[in-house]
């Protein structure tokens, strides 16, 4: 979708005075919509690239509903552990990147796309510059960056970043590097900055103490620049997820492992102010939700789908928070057909 002000230099309030056309009639008269919000958010939440069979399912629900999800369609072919997901073009087009091809047992470079307002199967969008899974993605509505993840050859996590232009799709282009090799990070999109939270690095020394990452990396959207340090989360943590408004990032921690402590599971949520750099502030908790969840939101309400509880046992419940405030998560329904685990495959788009 196009933004009328960007295309014509005319705001919504002036459309009728100048052209005699209401803003709501723009698409029928001129062939494109008037988009008032950021191009990377929408009122419909999605989850795709499931880490259980059937791997091809895409689920969705209204971002403001506390009901259960419904089936949207299928991925071009089944995969788990995507290399991130996001949206753009006024929230009209959703992207599900890379992942692990379960049938062939290998990572893939291909990414899929959907029209967020139409219940249908995904289509092939093109190829990233390398085959990877369990990475991150971040968009400003025009560009979408695939970040980090695991590759097959040489096996291990990577610091690679690349971008695609959402409106035209096509092959990925190199865009710089993370601070260090990383995967299984939480991630958010934004107007001018994208961010990647904690995760698992390629460094397994010191009895795995350095395997779990605590910092937040961020990028300023540009076709070529490296990530920079934003601050720290409340703990080292992998398998977390995040949601965002235009001013605030909200990160739900996952879990941490070390030889000394074994597995440690976190219920807590951190938040950050997008325009500045600095360490976390405490947001609240989501009782009974630890790791492997998928995060997304419409800029007002954020949701965390599925994952594991403290036992740990897989769960299919959804919890939501109000991004502008602080507080504990509230129950918001369940994922369709008992699906529970995706992490990198959550995003929002326009209905």
C-alpha cells in the first residue's frame, strides 16, 4: 500500500478540499490506500513456521481479540524455526524468512510472503543470500532485515545481516553484521530502529556462561550498517520474543542454561525506550510462560503466543500486555489446533 502523503505531499485532512474525495474513497478512486500508521504494524496477528508437524500452518487472529486463533493458510512448503518474520508496505505484506526444511533436514534460503488481508496460502518471495534458520527479522515498513541465525555449512550461528525491499521482494543483499554470532533472539521492528534481544551466541566457553547473551543489539535502518550496542536485558536469555510500539520495546525473556545451574526459566518482561539507549526497566511477569513463545502486537497491545511453562511443558495459550503501561500478562485465548512453538514466526499485519 502507498501512503498518500508520501506520494502526493497531501495529508488526510486536505484530500477532500483539494480533490473532492474522502480519504476512505482513495483506493477506489486512485488505486491505493491512505495509510495513517507505521508501515510495519497492523491489526491482525500471525504465527507461522511451526516447530512441530504440520510445519506448514499459518494462524491468525485480530490483535484486539481475546479469542482463539484461526487457520489462515499454508506456507509455500513446510519449515520450522524461521529466520524471523515481519511485515511492511503499510502492513499489507507479511514475510516469513528461511528456516529449517524438516523433510530435507536442512536450512533454507527461500522466504515466503502473504497478503495479510486475504486468507490464502503463502507464495515464494525469493531467496536470502544464505540458508539459515532460528534468526531474527526487523522492518521499517519498506526494508526488512534478516539477522543472525544458524547455518548448515559451516555449521553454527552467524552474525550476518541482509535486507530485502518488501514491495518488490527478490534476493537478499548484504547489510552488515551483528556485534557477534547470535540466534534465538527476540526482535522488534520500528520507524527508524530495529532491535534484537539477548539470544544464544556461538561462544560456548566457560561452562556455557557465555553461550547465553544479555545485550540488546540495534540497527538504524539503512542498506548497509553494522549493529550497535543498545544496553542490557535483565538476564542472559535465549528463546525469548518481543513486541513494540513506535516508542517502546517489550521483551519477554526465555530461558538460560549453564553447566553450573542447569536450565533457568524466566517469567519476567523487560522494556526499553526505543529512541534512547540504556538498560532494561521492569515491565511485569507472565506467570507460567517461559521460553519458545512468539511475540507480536499492533503498537498498543502486545501478545505472546505459546511456548513452555515452568514445568516445563508445552502450552498453547496466548497472553497479552498493554505496551504503553507496565503490568503482568493477561490470558487472551489459545492457538488453533493446539499449536505451541514457533518463536521466530510472529508478526502483525493489516486486515
